[in-house]
C-alpha cells in the first residue's frame, strides 16, 4: 500500500464541489425558456422547491458517492449534499500533504466534478454603523423626481407580506441602517427600514468599495420597492472577493447556494461584475499580438486593476449560468447592471503611463468587451439613462451605460426580431469584426444611472417587486425570468411599458460604439420604465392571454 501522507495543519476553510448534472445542458436550457416565454404551455409554471429540481440538476448517484469519498480522503468533515443534489460542501481543518495545488484547491477530482471552489475565513463581519449621513444625490435626480418621470405614484408601496426582494455582494458589501434612515428622511419617506435586514452574519465594513455599493443597492431597491421585505446578502466576506478573481468564486457559490434554499426571493438585483472571462482572454490575446506586451504581463496587470477581470474561466461563467437557470426555474426574476464602461471597458480606460496600459487602451477601443453577469441570457440587463439639460422629459443614454453583444452566449429567440431590426437600419455601427452580431445583445431596459448602473439595476428591481406584489395580491404567480415578456410587451404595445430613449452612444472614450436609436438598441435597451403600462402588461396577464388567443386562431 502507498505510504500514508501526514496531514498539514492550516486555517480552516470550506470547499464547495459543483457536480455535473445528469441532464444535458441543452435540455435544461429548453426547460428554462418554456417557463419563461409567454404562449408556452408551461409559462410561469415554476418549481416550488429545490428538491423538485433534483431530478434535473442533480448528479448521478455514482458521481455523488465518488465525490463524497474523495472529500473524505482529503480529511473533509461535515460533508453535506445540497437539496438539488448539484453540490457538496465540506469543512477542512487539515489536509494531506501534496494533495492541494498552490492556490489551495484539491488535485485530481473525480470525473463527476465540474468545478471546486474554496472559501476562506472572512476578514470580519461588521465595522460598525457610521454616523447617519444621507447619500448625496446628483442635483435634480432625487427619488421623487425619478418616480415622477416613470409615472410611479410617490406613495405606492407593497402590501403583500410574502413579496421578497434581495441585493447581494461579497467582501465589504453591506449597508448602514442609520444611513438608510437618513436617506429615508431626505429622499423617500415611504421607505420602511424595518423591512430591510441582513440574511447572513456578514454585515459589511464601512469604508470598503463594496460597502458603498451595498448602501446604494439597498437605498434604491427599498425606495422603488417600497415596503417590500428586503434581504441584504453577503455570503463571502473574504477581501479576495472585493476586486480580483475571488469575486467569481463568491458569485458562483452564491447563485448555486441560493437556488438550493427553501425560500428564494421573487426579485434579485446584482450590481457588481466585471469584464467577462472571455473578454479578459480576448483582451490579452489581442494585446500579445502587438508583440509589445506578453500574455503573462497582461494577465498580471489586469489582476492588479480594481474590478476589471473577476472571473477565472469560461467554465466558471458557464456554471454561474447553470445556477441562474435554476433560480429562473424557481421563479426568481434576476436583474443586473449592464456596466459603467460603455461597450469597451469595465469602468473606463486603463490609467497611468507605461507600455501595458497604453497597449490595452488601444485594444480596448478596437473591440467590444462585454461584462458579466448582466449579459447572461438567463437574467435581465439594466442599462443607464440621464436627462438632457436636467429635463426628465428628455431622457438620453447615460454616458457610461454598458451595452453590446456577448462573445460567449448565443442570442435567445425572443431577441431575434428586435436585434435584427437594429442591425439592419442603424448607421455608424462599430466594425463588424469587433463584436459578435449573432449573440446575446444587452441591455434589455434602462433607468437613471447618474451614479452608475449600480443605481439603475436596483431601481428597476424594486419596480418589478411592486409588480410582483400586485400579482401575488391578485392570486397570480411571480414573473420569474423577464426577458421574453419584456420583448413581447415592447413589440406588441410600443410606448406603453417603456419610454423609448433614442439619443446616446456606448463609445465612451473610443471612436466607435453602439448608437441609441428608435426601438431596441444596445445603449438603453427598450428604454426606461412607464409604470401604467408595466402594471397593465406585467401586473396582470390579461394582455398576454389575449395575444396567445390570437396566435392560436
């Protein structure tokens, strides 16, 4: 027998083993669209529990057994199988020498394992609640002014105690209850702070980038989803998740873990993200072609930049999509920020002198570099608007509104007509080789984003929470994945649920970008919300039923 390896002592950590589903991915994809698409026999027929999805997302019993034995052989303890049978979790206090990589991940996983993620102890849960200072709003863009622009009654609030919305982020992500009280006093008296709570022991840390993000998310979703029960979630407080590729690990573990919970939110808003794994790979590949920068130099530089490349691989991104599909099948409406760097950047051009940022800025303008997760086909993407000359009657694309075409994800069927029309009639498009015109296009809609699309995404999320509240009060199911219905309503009832925004461009500092135009476009999607039309076409199913009846004749 092989000699026994002595265990090495280390700080405790957790491993999550993501198992390969026994169901082929294309079958899960088909099922997702069947519950998401108006007119489908299974439209809005969601799965009520994680256990109900186990036969679809779960691994084969032999894969579960092999992965369990493997974790046990590595000295894993408290090994647990998720209700969906799609992941195993284990805690470690020691590990056999020579069985882990330099990055702390176990070597030689069994064939049934898709990915393994590691979570180390966080750097603290709470830094205390700072003195209550209201968040400074950009002049003229207060909550009241925005609601008026969207025709939302200022006092409109949820009444169903079951309606549930959520914001999420890792690292220092959290919010200040005192800050929320101050925001309520100055911006939105209808906010009910007693309906807002943390759902983990990680409450963020004042001063961190993600703490500011969490405050903005919490303020906006609470203001526009007034009186909706709101969860502020931070499932991984490790600082490695704040700016680098630890974020992708945290997002993966969160979405797959949330899909396995007994209770899931009706609406989930995701504001954080970065360039997609594909975009980062393309950026370095093209930079290396110049022979001025090596691939290794490029990759090292990108990891030194704040929230630019936060995903490890396309496989990791695919597994995150796997989790987003499961959330959709459970009836969760997931919305995300389209990004703050137009169609070229995570936030903006690379700063500083030197060879590497200079080359990356050249390449950055030569191609479209979509972000993630917002362009995932399994969630709704929210772009940004501003008001020309401060006039809310004249919406334009916000200068940093992210938009374009994914390199990795095919275009869903519900987008075909709108995107084809945009591509055929719009002048001044970027060079054809700089983007993939046949793939998923984003965003789907927009809202005020003078503080970035991290403002617009929770704003729209809160609005859809109120729509779902109305549906629950009427005995209707939640909306679940929004994409197909957004496009159906926008095409069938133009100008009713969305105000078209036809001015702007995603080029930012570059020479080319995607122009805004009449109808759907990659700058603002279908435009900004109009509450009366949203309530008619999303708060009720009558117009959708009438259209289905006409199609069946």
